[in-house]
């Protein structure tokens, strides 16, 4: 006979066992739960040891009210940004947590972080993957510990004013970056990169900018608290601008490889033709076609094939210059336009890319989840130049494509330069 209490206990255990948290990697779970315990202990200890005055409660209420108002006003923007983000997602909660860390006791900093992230979860992220309970709890924990780090750094300066605010902002940034980066690394070590864990330069500049606003808000709250409402409009404009930039990136970038998409590359190539015509200049163009790519998809699955494309794209990008136009034409074809480059130099670059691709070892998984290492991949590369092999984008790329065709029929894994017609060579000399 099973009592209702036993059924209740079994139901509770079953409910806990079914949490999405347990599907995450074990090390991520261990670090996250440890961080949560540390945050709770610090908050409880602070509640016991640090008294809260009426003035501090009033300031906490003001910061919370402003934060909730700003969160509500930018709710749709934040939702879209969160859904479109790659790697670390930068929101504006640090604007409110930095002043709180300097102006109210630590337990109120923790309370503010929890309130903000619960509000974000229900109002901005509801129904999206980032809104899962364990993710919200992990993010809130990171913010709590970042706030504590800011408070400690500010206190250690032993001073007031700019030095204290700057130290607190640096403390917040360091703790937040370290905890966020560690969490993202442990979530998927095999695919972790510095950019995916620590953010791009733009991500870090955005976070630093938000902390600067938080520092200014600290000074305003100290001297003229009612003027703090003026920070809401600049934050709205900032978040909207970041969203617009992300949408522009999505419109111009191939999402699998992060290279230029075919349309954007074509537009850039057309501008380069116009520039070369005005300056009587030249450029090289590469058509890069992976050999036997279909066999990768057939053998290991399309997810593994995607990882190969990403690795090849990264190799091509690393072997070209920052101002070169590198794009994906679709399937397993990549293109690169090298401004102010002769055909001979373009062939040297192509050979370097070919060699780099052949040396790649790509760690990936099959569709069934089995770990595999894909190596000894090769590419056939055709090289053409403007104006020697064509006087338009289409003509140059047609010449490069014909050279790829020759490379394929010549045994693959080789670089072939387009054969220039005598008429074009004479025109180029003239």
C-alpha cells in the first residue's frame, strides 16, 4: 500500500529529475550550482552583518523602479536582440547594478539582480530558449556576483568619486566576463572559441559603454536622484541601435560561416571593379571549391558538414587580408576578391589557402552524436584577375570557375590560374 505522502514524494523527485538543468554538461552544472551557493551565502551573510537604512531602501526602490520601467519600454527590442544574439548576450542590467553595488548594501544588490532577471524572463524572454528557468537563475547569479565584485573593488580603493566608480566598473567587468566566459566554455567545450565565450570586440565595447552610463548614473543618484529618469531614453536608443546593427549583419552575412553572403559579396565586387577602372588598377579573384564535400554529408551527416564549412571559412579568412572580400557562394563554394593584387600574388595566396585546408583537423559529431575527427580535406581553387581575365565581375568569376573546372579534372587539390585570351592581355597592357 502506497500512502499519498509517498506518492507526493515520488512526484516531487520525478519533477526535479525532469528539470532541463540536468541535461547540461556536468561541469557546467557543478560550476553553476557552486556559484549559486556562493551568491546565496554572501547575500545571507550580508543581511546579517550589514544594516539597511531607510535612505538606502528608498534609493533601492528608485533604482528598481527605473530599471523595471526601462525594461518594460525596451521589452520588444530586448526580446529580438536575445533571439538573434550569438555568444554572450549583452543586456543593460549593469547600468542599474553598478550604482546599486556602490550605493546600497550587498543584499539589496542581490535582490535587484533577482528582480530584474525574473522580470526579464516573464516579460522579454517568455517562450524563448534563453527564458528557461535554469538559464535565468544562472544569469542572475552571474549578475549578483558581478555586483559583489564591483562593491568590493570600489571599497578597496578607499576613496570616493571617480576612482571608486572606475574601480567598481572594472571589478564588475572582470567578474562578469570571467563567469560568463567560463559558463559558455563549459556548456560546449568542443565548439568554444575566444569570441564565442568572451565576446567580440564590439560586445566588450558595448558592455564597457553600458558600465560608463552606470558610472554616470551613480553620480547622478548621489547628487540629483530625480534626474536619473533621464537615462532611460539614451538606453532605449542604444539598445535599438544595437538591434539595427545586428539585423544589418544578418542581412549581409552567411549565417553558417559568418562570411559575406553571395549578394553582399557581389555588390562589394562591383564596387571594386568601379574603383579599379577609375584608378587603372587590378585585383585577383579566387573560386574555392571543396573536393568530395557530398561524401562528408553522406558519411557523417549534415551537422558535421556544417562544421567543415565553418572551419574552411575560418581558414580562408585567416589566410586573407582584413580588406579582402571573402564570401560563400552557396554549397561548398567560397570566393575571395583581393584588391590591388596581381594574378601571380593571388595564386600564391590561393596556394596558401589550399595547403591550410589540407592541414585542417575538424573535431565534430555525427547526427547520432558520435565524436569524429575529419581531416585530409582538399579544395580545388581557380584564380583569375581583373582586367586580364575579364572586364566585369561576371567575366572574372566565369574565368575563375573555368579554372576550378580544370583543377577538378586535373586531379583536384590544386590551384589553377585562368588562361587569359591574347585580346584581353593586349587590352590590359594598353
